[in-house]
C-alpha cells in the first residue's frame, strides 16, 4: 500500500498551474486556426487538394488565394432563383390581366393550362435530379399560376354570383389542392404553408357574404382549424405559421365576443357571444399541450376568455355599477375550482388568468375605498362647520352610490380567494394545510400523488404566506367602504368607523399572528385617521373619537402580547393622535397659536419619558417624533419671540434629561446646549437688549470655569465640550449685536476679545477657542472693512476688479500644489487639537 505524495508548496504548485494554463492557451489558438481554415474550405473558393502521397499534416492556416467572398454559393443561388421566379410570376400576371383579350378562349385555356402543368410538374423532375432549390422556385411559380387560373375562370364567367363567395370557394379549392400537392412532394417547403395561408379565407369570406354577424363564428372555426394544424402537423414551417394564424384569428374572435358580451343588454343576448367565447376557451385549452411552450400562454388565454364568457350573462343581469363584481365572481370561482389533477403548467395558466382578472378588479375598486376614507378629510367644509347628512355625502364625489355599493362585494370576493389560497399546501388547490404536524405526516395514504401539480416551491410558499395578510387588509377595506356604500347616517358612520378602528387596533395588539403580520395594526391606524377626519365636522364627535383612539393606542402600546415593533408604532401613533386631541382642545378653548404650541410640548415630554425606558434602538422613533412635535410647536408660536424662547428652553431641558443616559450623552448633551443658547438669544432679542454681555457673561464665566475643572479632571475631554458652550454664549450674541452697531467701540472690544481667545487657543492647542475666536475675528473685520470696500468699488475703475481677480487666479494656479500642501498641513494641525 503506497501513501499519497505530500502536497507541493504553494509557490511550486502555482508554477505548475501557470504552465498548464499556457499549454491550454496554445492548444486553443491551434484549434481556432483550424476552425478558420475549415470555414474557408466550406464557404470560400475551393482550396487546392493536398498532393498525392503527402503524408504531412494539413496546415492549420490555409486561406483562399483571392479576396474573400461576401456571399456564399447557396445564398447567391437562392437569390437568383427567387428573383427569376418573381419575374416569371409578374410576367404571368401581366399576361393574364393585361394581354388576355388578344387570344381566344381556346388559346387562353391552352396557355394557362400548359404553363400551370409545366410549373407544377417540373419540380418532380428537378427533385429527382437533386435540384431542390430550383424545384422550390418553380413550384412557387406554379402556385401563383393556380391563383391566376382561378382569376381567369372567374373572368370567363365561371362561378357567377357574389364575387366574395367565389373568392372564398377558390381559396378553399386552392388550399386543398396545394395541401395535396405538398403531401405528394414532401421535399418542397412552399405548398403546405401556402395551403395554410389560403385556408384562412374561405369561412370568413362565406360568412361575410351570407351574414355579417357570422364572421365571429367563422373566425372561431378558423382558429380551431389553425390550432389543430399546429398541434397535429409537426412541420418546421407550418407549425409556427399555423400558430401565428391561430393567435390572430382567435384574438380577433375573442375581442369581438368580449365586446359583444360586455355590451349585451340582457342575459339572453350575452349567451351567443358567451357560447363563442366558450368554444374559443376550449380551443385554447386544446392548444395548451402539457410540456410545450404554448401550455401556460394557452391556459392563460383560455382562462381569460372563459371568464369573459361566463361573466357576460352575470354582468347583464346586474346593474352597470356591479359589472366589476360580476367578472370578479367568475374569476374567483375559476381560481378556486381549477381541478387539482390538471397538468401543472395548465393549472398555473388558468389560475394566472383568474389572478389577472382579480388584480384588475382591485385596481378598479381600491380607489373607491381610498375615496371613502380620505374624502371627508378633503371635502368637508372645515373644522366643526357642520356635519354632512350621511357618509356618502361626506365623500364629496359625483360617482353614483351604486359603485360604492358594489365595492365591498368585490373586495370580499378577492379576500376570500386569497384566504383560500393561503390554506393550500405548496400553492396547490384542493389540499389544505394540515392542522397538526407529526407522525401522521408519514402514515400510509398521506403521500402526495405523483400526478398532482406543484408550483415552484419558492413562489408558491411566498404567495401562500403573503396571501392571508393581503386578505385581511382587503377584508378591512371592504368593511371600511360600507358606510359610503349604504349611505349610512353621519352619527352611525362615525360610530361604525370608530368601532372598526378600535377593533383592528385591539386585534393588532392582542394577536401576534405570523399570517397577518403588520397588516391589521396598519389598517387600524388608517381607520383611526379616517374616522378622525370624518369626526372633525362635529365638536363632540371629534373629542369622543380622538379620546377613544388615544386611549386604545396607549393601551395597545402597553400590552405585553404585542410585539416590540407594534408597541413602538402604537406609541408614536398615540403621540400624534394626542397632538391632534390637544390642538382640538386648544381650538375649543380659543387659545392662540403660541399657547397652543406650549400646550403641545406635553407630548414631547411624555415621549422622552417613555423613550428613557426603552433600548437605544427602540427609542429612536420616539425621540424623532418628539423632535417633530417640537418643531410643530415652534411653528405654531412663530412671531412670538418670548414664547419661542420658552419652547426652546423646554426642548433644551428635555434634551438635557435625555443626555443623562450614557448612550445619549454626547448627541443629546450638545443638542441641549445649543437649544439653551438659542433660547437665551431669542429671549435677548425679545427684550431688545443692546448690551447682551451683561446677561451672557454671568453665564459664560461659570461655564468656562467648569470647563477648566473638567479638563483638569478628565484631560481627554474635547475643548468643544469644555469651552464651546461658554464661549459661544457670549461671542455669538455679541457678534450679532456688533453687526448692527454703527459705532466702533463694540466691534473693537469684540475684536480684541476674539484675538485674545484665538491666540490662547493656538498657544494651548485647543480647537474650540481657536475656531470660534478666529471666526468671530474674521467676521468683525469683514464688518468693519465692508463700507470701505463698497466705497472703493465706487472709486476704482470697473476693469480693475476683474483684472485683480484674474491675476489672483493666475497666481493661485501657479502655486496650486504648494497651497494644497499648506492647506492640508493646516487642516491636520487643527484636527490634532482637542
């Protein structure tokens, strides 16, 4: 027993791999050269034969002596034959139509008969000699001559009567004759396709001549004939041609039948088009052969046509507004009633057609639900300006109420189909999910029959999981549309909408179902917003609805059975509805906008208190909502500077309280400092203080002292945290005042103070004093130099500023790299400061 050799080191193995790749690349190049030589031997001029007795290998690269041919020999031959046949056909047509009168009856018949017989008989001789391309061209000429024979017979008076009937009869005779000719000479490719093309005309022409109403039936029969040819005749040209004709004639017949069925004014009038559509559906199912590319498209066409056929009489029996519901009912029955033993692709196509109809019904119906929910918010005259008569009047639309009456029925039908689909195992009809899993799954008789269809596991499993949630949403949409559908009186509509919203909110909080997921809570929130908008027309209804919704949301947010995401969502929603309730109370108490904003700050306080008991990730939505409500409160108080100062101070207090949490210390602490500064500046602006230093220095000095102590205790503390608030508390208000001061004393003192702070920051390598002092010093200098710059601009010639700017650009460009290095060095130095 021999042991395997030890593995090579990676470097040696890499050398071997590179050698093998090089050898394979060289062999590939030799094969490409051999391929090029073989192509030149096939399509180009014949290369000289190898010398007799030459035992050497055939060279890999042998090219033609002359220029390479652009067209191959067979291609040139086919072009010449086609051109010759076409010219002969044109000559025959000209002879028959133009020069016919110069010959007698016997001469005419003899010429056409001789030409036709020669053209149809010559391919037999040519085929025996192997000249099939020439035989094809002559046979095509013969087929054209047979058409001219039919025309000639009509001209001499044969087949008198309606020319449309004669054309149909001639097409039928020619189709049969060409088919027989093609079967007699199977080597020819032209006769059989020509026969299929000619067969499209007889039934349609005869029907149009007899009665225009029979054209649809003739198209249906022609489509059935085309499908039979495409299925039964395995000809490489005839099969796709017949399939194309089937799609054209069947589509024409289906469109005519669908329009006739949709416009029928009674169920009896819809039976005729329905019968034709049913025949077309059967034909499409026959074309949907399992295992072929036409299986799924044919089944989809069959399902759509069958839905139109069966839905027509139902639509004619109901009001016009219920038309969508009628077709939805048929599609729902078709989706559920597809036999389980059908082939998989056929069943998938039928259910796909039904699903398409159901999807179209949703597209047409869901806007009515949206209108019923959002209509009161957009169409009611205003807050507490009078309740409408009923829920339909609150929608404010000119659509008849019958459309809203049919919408719940349509939504319930689709919801029922989705719920049923969610109970199928592997998306397979007729088999529901077992209630329990265990040993029973392996008992005899529980195995899956091999002939039962299955859909792709991924798509089927995903659809089965999603379907119940969508069904729950559609069920809620149907229930939410009921008030507008039945013109429910306003008090009853408000009570119904409130009960529906509270029920959905309670179900979403108490039932953690993986089936419905977040659908039920979202539906409850949407329903609460809709009923709140409806209740806004009446004062009592507003407070009752909003109070009940806030209480339900608070209870749901505190329910342990609700998931963390649901609890967070309910908390945010409770805050927003609470804001709505507070604003309504402020409106009832006739409070101003400023006091309304102050009242609204109760909500951020509660949110921050709740967020303090949540994890960092769960607290982010609550803190963001608190910030949003604070911004709304500030907007309400806009124009009232004292109240804005109070609101900013409250917001700063909330941020400072949030900064007590270790993970929120840095962002919340900085935000609190900024809010307190803003509150101070706004208050000073409200008091119209001309000497803000008297109020800011008592704050800045202790703050800077605290920063010095903090830096001594914790040297790693940033200079922005230690000195930034104290410096900004005095420098920024003073800068704002200095820009509006026409004197020179304040800017001079502020500039000197900024210079000292800048030098101190540079000396101690502290970033905050350096940046703040330099920025204030630069702005003070700009303020002082601005009048002189304006005066200088009026004295200097107008060409001087552009010239100076150009010169500056040239100098800057010349020293660009050096300036970049200096800028990077300065940036790094500032970044290294604390």
